[in-house]
């Protein structure tokens, strides 16, 4: 005897309307790990710039190198964070997306602030070459 077969129940996990969210534990882990790695990279870039203006010879006047190459490296970290935020948004990993958005904002502030400071220093050295911090002032 054949019994009537009921139609399949609605399954929201398949098809065009499927909305899967990333696992919360993995989301938090990836977000924290990326944030830690990016902060370590930013601290390393700052440390390398700091060491350019550090000299142990007391007869020499040490001046820091221009910020432009270091700002480019910080901007590169910001671009990578922007890509990571876009990928996290696509995977619906909310914690990772928010942490990467914070890193993007942080790097944008550092890049624009550093560019403003360096262009001011460049203008000062161009107008007054004997000013403090200029390369010709030795």
C-alpha cells in the first residue's frame, strides 16, 4: 500500500535565499588575530621610522628620515584591512568586519595626519633651510 507523500518542508538553508552567518567563535578569533597582526605591523613601521632619527654618535645631529615611505607602508596596511573588511562583510563575519573597519579608520588618520605633518616640514625646510629638523642643518 502506497501512502501519500507530503511535499518537502521549506528549507531556508539552501537556495537563493540562504543566509549563513560565520561562526561567532571563528569570527572573534580571526578579528582579534588580524587586529593584533596589524597593530604589530604598525608598531614596527613606527619603530623603523623612529630608528632613522636615532644616532649614538654625540658629534652628529640626528634628524629623522622623511615620513613618505613609512606612510606608504601604513597605507598598504590600510588597503589590506579594507579588503579584509570587505571579505568579512561578504562572509557575514560582523566582529571581523568591525575590527577591520576600525583599522581602516586608524590608518587613514595616521596617513593623512602624517602627510600633513611631513608636507609642513617639507615646506618649512624649503622656505628656511636652516630650520631645526632640516637635513642641511648639520
